């Protein structure tokens, strides 16, 4: 039987990336824990580490990333226009986003839900107390539609979304007192709260009003690049699962063994056999990435919740590496 090789794009993304020596990653303009510059100007966060993992796999250098801070309203447009190679920008995977522009979502980085940052002194303890009030949102996000669906579905007066172009402007709109709440994914709100002058004067409400699977996005014209990005994220979860199932004294060896198993498929992916080992060396496994940027090892201390492995009650399921 004749094996027919799949057609490859005229200018494969991986080849373009290698010629340029960098992965162009669209990130947020500053959301702590996901993608933001630290005090020294270095980009850090869960989305940032995923982009670094792709660079480690493809280029052998996790720092070979060109960061493209991007407003939510244009992040997919920049990708579709060829200005970015991937989007790692607290971007929710929705049918509408994948059906309209020429993009695909490669893998889910983080599960979240939209919530509310409110002033403790206002006594607002549930979202319904915000009915009819102005709330700050980021332009180009799903926040307005989520708010409309949630409040209308409960027969409540709608809130009044005030759209701001950047996270900083939206947060300022809330802090200045012009808005009763700041509406965003709850993990991002935890980062915003931690950066306020007096975090104890604010709280993130427990309730989530939507499902927000935040995912890595690529263009839909290059299946090879899509697979590389999908399996970069897939390996992070698989490596954590391997370590989690091993006795405490051998978890590092178990993660390394998972890298060797994944590495065997490197040539078929257009990579070498060390691609997964480089990811592990650069950022660790998914649990390491979460702990460092969002969990107990970060200033945010956000419990993993849905972002745990499925064996611990979460939604991250390890795809087989064989």
C-alpha cells in the first residue's frame, strides 16, 4: 500500500520560526500570573511559560521568544495576519472564535470562569447585588455577552459594561470608583487584586458566571505547527501525571522517562528526540508551571481546582505518549 505524505504549507511555520530564530507570541498587556513583565522587565506567567516551552522544543532556547503585547480585540487578527506565530493571551476557546477567523485552538492551558472583583466595603457578596450597576470590562472579550446571559437568565436588571482597551485601563476604571466591579476571569482577577495598594480592601467573589477554557491558538493553515503546539501543552500534563504516579523519590526520573517516550516521536513532528527533555528543563511539567505562576509558589496562591490532574479531581487529562 502506498503511503501518501500530507501536503505541507508553502511556508511551514516551523521553518519560518527557525529562519527567524524566534517564536512570535501574542500575550496580554499585563495580567499577573498569566503574562506580565516583572520589575526587571522579564515576561512571566503561565501563558508565558507555555510560549517558552514551544521555543524550547523548536529552537532549543526557551528565551527565543518575541513578545507581542496585544489588546484582546485584535489578538486573533494579529495571528491571522501572520504577525504572530501563536497566541498565549488568556484567550477563551469558543465556537465563534474558531469558526470565523482562520485560527485553531491547539490545547487548553488553563480552566477558569468569569468573576467579579469588588470593594469589600460595598458589601457585595454575590453577583446579583450588581444588577443595574456599571462594571469595568476589557474590550474584545466575552465579558459583555457572559454578563448579559447570566443576569437576563435570572430575571435581573442587566449590569452596564464599560469597556476599556487594556487590563490596566479597566482596572483603573474600577479602582477610581467609576465602576462597582471589575469583570474578568477569576484567575486574572486574583492577579489584579494582588497588585492593588491594599488588596484586603477588595475581594474576588466566589461565584463564576461562565466557563473559560483558556487555550493556545495558531493559524489553521499549518497542521504541522498545530501538532507541535498541541503536543507541547500535552507533554506538560503527561509529564506531571508521570511524576504524580511515581513514588516521591523517583518523580524526577518518571518525568524524564516521559520526556524520552515523547522524544521518540520528535522526528515525526519535525523536531528532534530531545524536544520534550528541553521543555522539562526549561519550564518543568504543568504542575511546576502552575505552582510557580499561580499557585502556592506565587504571590497569588490560587488553588488549582479545575486545573488539577483528572486523578485529583481536575480537568487536565494526560494524553498517552506511546
